[in-house]
């Protein structure tokens, strides 16, 4: 299959940014497990999770090619739109100060405290360390697989570019984690979630339109217009939410 990388770049960017967010959250927990319980169990659990995730991707990714493209675009596009709007809603509320910003250092401290209450460092095959790392790797990894499949299902030849974006994100986060050995709190995760929420919502809207047989002007380039539209919507919504929160606080409601 020949891949048109000129039109595949939106899929690469969307999968990369979304995967960075998920992998950073997974790394925070794995680092906490390694620090408190020992690195053997932490790395073993994460490795086992990655193997299972790879198997799931190999099994279910190509299976989508056997389903009519229009049905896949409509179904996956709807899920992707709902998924993206959920991220965008939280990002808007955090930017407006309604919800607290996500703090990786705080999440790391909370996780280490929880692990310490379970006892000291375990032996080489600490079941708690393995289970905790495996669970977080699977949890965040399944979201990555869903995003990659959803982005890649939108057209022929997009699954590989979306996978490349996700793999690049995984390698980047692993490299930074290995070098720094601390949570990647410097990564602007909330800003990334804002951007990713816009991208996923735009992709979802585009694939739903494709599945319904809508002829988008400019074809794939109309994704840029959808991104701009969702960005303007989010940018206008943030001050409205901030004003509403201030009004409720002043009236005591």
C-alpha cells in the first residue's frame, strides 16, 4: 500500500500529541512504582502491558479493513468526536479555572504515598509493582490504540502514519523518563489536552461527514477548517466559563 504522506501529516500529529499525553500519565505512575517498590517489577509490568497492547493492535487494527469504509468512518468518527469533546470540555474548564489543573508532580507524590502504605520495596518479582505498572500501561495504552485506530480508520493508508505518530510519542516519553528519572511536569500537559481535544473533535467530525457521504470542500484540507472552528469555539468558551464561575462565586451559588 502506497502512503501519501502529504495528506497523512494530520493523522501523524493527532496521534503523536494524544499519545504523548497518555504516555506521560503512564510514566508518572511507573516512575513512582520504580522508586518505591523497585525497578524490576515496574519495568516487568510495563513491558507485559506493552506486549499485550501490541497484540491487541495487531489483531484489531487490520480487521477494520474488512469492514466497509463508510461504516467504519461513521462509527469510529462518532466515538472519536465524543472522545475529543470530552477532552476539550475538561481542557476548557481547566483553562477557565473551574477545574484544577492536572499536576504530574502532585500525581507522582500521591502515587508514591499510596505505594508506601502497601509496604516497603518488594522483591525482584514484586506482584504489587508488576500489577500497578501493568494496569496503568494497559489503561493509557488502550486509549492510545483507540485513538490510533480511530484516526487511521478515516481513510486508506492512514493507519500506518497514525501508528508512526504514536510510536514516536512512546519512544520520546521513554527516552525522557530514562534520562530524567522524574515526572515530566515541564510538559504542558493541559495545553496539549486542549490541542488534542480540538484535533480529535475535528477528525471525528470529518470522519462522520465522510461516513454520511458528505462532500467536504477541499477534501482532507477541510480538516484545517474544522480545527480552526473548534479552536475559535473553545477560545470563546473559556472566558464565558470563567465569567460564569466568578459570578457564581460572588453570589455564593
